[in-house]
C-alpha cells in the first residue's frame, strides 16, 4: 500500500480553503477545523461553563461542521457559520446536562488540603461562576462579544436575532454580571 503526504495548506487563507472544503477536499476541511478549533472551544466553554461539557460540545460542533460543509454558502463568513454551529452545540449540551443525574461527590476535600490561590485566579473563577449563572441567551452574547471579539452584526447573524436584541441582551447581561460580581 502506498501512502501519500497531505498537502501543506497552512499558508492558505480561509477564503481559499473554504471553497476547496465545500468541494470535498478533506485536507482543506481538516485544516479549517484545526485552525478554528480554539474559537469553537471558546464559544462552547463560555456557554457551558464546564470543561467536560465544553469539550463534548466542541467535538459535536466540529462533527456537525464537517458533515454540513457541503451545504455551506458564502452568504456568511465561515467563522460566523462555525460560531453558529458552536452556539447550537453548546446549547444542546446544556439541554443534555439538565437530563443527566447530578454526580454525587465521594468525599469533600478537607479545607487544609486546599492551597491559597492567586487573586487573579480567584477573579477568573468568580467571573466564570457569574457567567454560568446568566441565562443562556445572555451568556451567548457575552461570550461572542467579549471572548470571541465579535461585532454586533456578527453576533446577530450567529444567533439569528436583530442587532437591537443583541445590544439589549448585552446590556442586561452586563448589568446582571455587575450585580452577581458586586464588591468582593
């Protein structure tokens, strides 16, 4: 059996890879998914608020994207399309989580076994907990805006809602976060 090397596609931009992937080029698709996996994982982690669920949702999103790439139309940017899939996969994972039984801890760790952590780590944990407490619709706009750096138009496109709704959800989410974080 003779093996062939995969072509090096790392130098190509998304605008060159996407049409190739849509046409069935598996190497182009793999490069696109490899290139954007971190973005997908960021969206999923921000929405699910849990590493294991985020990894499951990320894997599901990448599988869905691979299966649907043939139907991608260039009316939207590839990243917008992929973020839409990631948001939907994360929401589906949250729905599955609600149907699963809560795990029971074997034993609580003794407090003396826990080392003090840096203040920045504590702040990150507080923000993650506050974000997880938000309604998923609010959480999605915050994640897309602040973790992914999306503009209002792209958020509207990803979530399928008007720009005015994006702005109002973001304002309400920020207000809730301020209330949840409050003073130390």
